[in-house]
C-alpha cells in the first residue's frame, strides 16, 4: 500500500467480509511468522535523560513530557495514570492482537495491532498484513513507558506516525482508542474476545461503536 493510495483512498469495507477472514488471517499468520520492526525509541532513556527527573513531581514530569513533544512532526506525547499503564501492559501481554478502524469521509480502513513486549504496540494496514505479515510495515507505533508508574503513578506514552498517509489527529485518535481498549474494563472484554474467543467478537458492532466515538 503506497502512501498516496493510503492518504487518498479510504475504501468502505464490508464488516461482514472482514469478520469472515480477519481472525483466521491474523492468528494463522501470527503463528507462522510476524516480522513487524519497531522504529520508535525502545526505552524511556532514549527519549529523555531520566536522571534529571529525580525529585520531580508527577505534574512536573508530565509538563516536561508534553512540552518536549510539542511541535514535533508526526510524534506525540501522552500521559496516563501509572496504574492504568501497568494494566494496559499486562493485558496486552495476555491479548496482543486487536484491530482499529480509521474513519474518513469515504468510509474507513482497518489497522491491525500487535503488542511486542515489554511496552510497544505496532499498527499496520490490515490488507498489507493479510497479504504478507513479514512484509507489512507499521504505519504507526506507540510505547507505554511504566518506568514511573509505581513511584509517581505516571505512565508516559510516545506515539510515532511512520506513514504520511496517517494524519496527526488520526494518530492521536488511534492511540487513545487503543489505550481505552486495554484500559477500560468495558472495552477490554472486546479485546479479550478477539484474542481468545473470536467467534463471539461482533466486528460489525465494534466498528459501529468506534464510528460513533471517532
């Protein structure tokens, strides 16, 4: 999928058609081989000098984090409660795969997400992944850093948009939606169903709910 085609073509996809093959494509391919490469910083200290955070409050660290990412092209910083970041990571270990529709005027396209421990999420275009998971390139990655979760009850999220076809506001929406999916109990049951009991996962209902929130 080229940048131009992703940027200008958001095809309306039949939820019924996706439901018929998305689970077998994702899980059959993941058992065989999955070669997503993570392009973002793998550790918090690769982004900022963590020793300079000693003695600072959660509010101060949050301000530093958000200020650092302001104005950066295709890179975003977010924050969440430390307890929530720990829950997200633990749940992602148990249920590493999920899907996320991205809505545009013409319809939507679907991303597939894979969690790579200890803290990284990679999201690729589902159609590329279905064709060849080893060649599917992430359009967006984000990391949930829990380094300060216990000390300051603070989780730091870094999002890197790797494809120009994904707009900045879309990237933020994608990450926030994924975080909610793993953080909120009422949303996580869908992730759990997708991974553990796919026959019970109602994709049409999920897409409809996501569209209302987009």
